[in-house]
C-alpha cells in the first residue's frame, strides 16, 4: 500500500511539474540557447527535464510564436538556438505574474488550512 | 572502427523510426536537431572517450520509444476510431459478426436438407473454411466505415474549436429519436442478403417440388457473378445508411444529407445493374413451361411479364429509395422546426 502511495505521490508531483514546465523554459530563454544546453542548465538548477519532452515543447512554442529559432552552423556541430520572441517576452511577463499570484494563494491555503 | 559504425547505425535507425512518423515538411529539421541531441547526450556520458554501443543504447532508452517521441512532436492523438465512435463501433461490429456467423450457419443447415448426402461433408468443410474469411471481411468493412467517419468528424472538430453551450443540440423529441431496433434489424437483414447472394446465388429462383425437385434461377448466374462486386457495394451502402442512423440517433439535416447521398448512389447502381436484361435469366419462361406439372395459366402472357420484370424491379426499387429519402428529409425538417 505504501509503495503504491509512493507511486501516486510521484505521479502527482510530475503533474505539478508538467504545469510549470513552459514557464521554467521561457525563463531560460532571454538569451539564445540550444536544446541540450537547456537540459543541462535546468537540471543544474534543480528542474530536471526529459529531453524527449523538451525538444518537442521547444518546437511547439516556436509554432505558437513565443520563440524564434536559428541554426548555428559555425561550431563543431550544427545546433538550433531558440530565444524568446517579442510576444514570448510579453507572455513570459504575464505568466510570471500568474505564477506569483498562484504561489501566494496556494501558500495561503496551505498555511491557513481550512480555517 | 567497427563499434563506431555500429553506434552511428543505431542512431540512424532511431532517427528513422521517429521521423517516419512525422509530417514530411518537418522531418529534415527535426532529424538534424535530434541527431545533435543524441551526440550531445552520448558525449555527456562518455566525455572524451570513444562512445560504445551501450552508451548510445542508454541514451536512446532515455529518449524513449520512437513512436512516443514522434507523438509528442505531433502533439495530437491519432485515433483510428476515437472514443466518440467506439461504443457504436463495437455494437455494430457485434451485430454484423453475429449476423454473418448466423447467416452462414443457416446456409449450412439449409444445405443439409437440400443437398445430396455425399455433398454434406464437402459443404461442411466449405462452410468452415468460408466462415473465417467472411468474419474477417465483415470486421474489415465495419472498421473501414468507422475509420472514415472518424477522420471526417475529427476534421470537423478541429474547425469548430470554439464551444458554446448555446450550440448544444436540443434533446431530440421522442419521435425524432431513431429507435435502435430498426437499423439493427436492417443491418442483420442486409448481411443475410449479402451472404445469400455471395454464397448461393443459385438459390434465388423458383422451386418446383412436384416429382424431381427442379429449380429455375431468376438470374443469369454467369453475368450475376461477374457483377457481384457491384451488388456487394450496393448492399454495403445499405449497411452504411443503417450505421449512420445508429450513429446520429435522431433525424437531423446531416443524417438527411447522408441518406440522400447514399440513396442517389444506390439508385444509380440499381439502374446500372438490374435494368439491362443481361443479368436476368433469358431462359426463365422457357424453363417454367418445360417444368413437370406446370399448368400454363390462361390470359397471362408470361413472356411479356418476364420481359418487363427488369423495369418493374428497378421501378419498385427507385420508388422505395425515393420514399425513404423524402421521409427522412421530411422528418428532419419537422423535428428541427418543432423540436
């Protein structure tokens, strides 16, 4: 039973993280970065993200015009660099505000209990 | 050198497995990007050392199943038959498979009574060997019909992304609802007809039980067999119509449009198949006259009747289709106005 519970908690935590993934990603893209560099830097900052999730997500955000991309072919390997577009920066600012409100409200809920 | 080739080969195979599932326009770019990622991930594991096969394998395992990665890139779920249709699909499938199995069994039992004793074993074997492909065919056709509807409907859903509670369909008036029994009976009947036409077209005719049992078929069996695929299409359209009735569950304009289209196609097929005299047995009247114990009726011109049978047959079919179309349209109008 407790092992099942462990899995369940893991699942819920994963869901929470999934919701904040886009915001985490946008926060790292003020300057151009390529996918694997993002995987590494996010992991180093305690937000591990599976490359199999990150790469498709980058493309989706590009399609939604929050990111722009460019192939960098001068280095040893060709790499695709992504960076926030103008509308991406606006969206990021709004999302930060949303997050701050949500975190504040949720913390209040947790701290005050159901009083 | 050998191992380097191996590891590169593994990567290529993975990339191919992913990109073949993606839209052609995106393939090259995603492939290039993923190749870079895999190289980065591998060298992240091995550092400066030459990568081994197991390193590449570990990286590919981390990236996950090619089909799942491709699905993430596509971002949409691909259904052959999605949850909207699955319930109706299984219902129709059960009915059709049961009707096919039942129909073939009846055909076998009829065979027991009408055939010579020595043929019974042969026909039993034919029955068993015919049953499996028949069931697979039925399964295939039902699935194809629903897959097409799924594809069609999925597109409509994408077009109307906005959703408005005002657009929720009215609960259909009691009369506008199509009771399931009628289309189900229609499907069963049509499946039985398909089985009869395909397995024993020679049974369609007149029996003469006096003395030696003789039998006179309505159709010219050679022509009938050559045109049988078209007859199957015609009957298949009939099943499709009943499936639409099951899916829509009530009379509305979409159903009316579908029924009208199907009926128009059916009418064209009926005219094409049954109006030319070729398909009808040219020796029918002759055979009747020659039949033992036949007393020719006075005042009736059998030749005249038989010559006109194609026109009457087609005429009655056209009338039936016409009535069905008008009735469906009328009910759709009536129930969409009165609600």
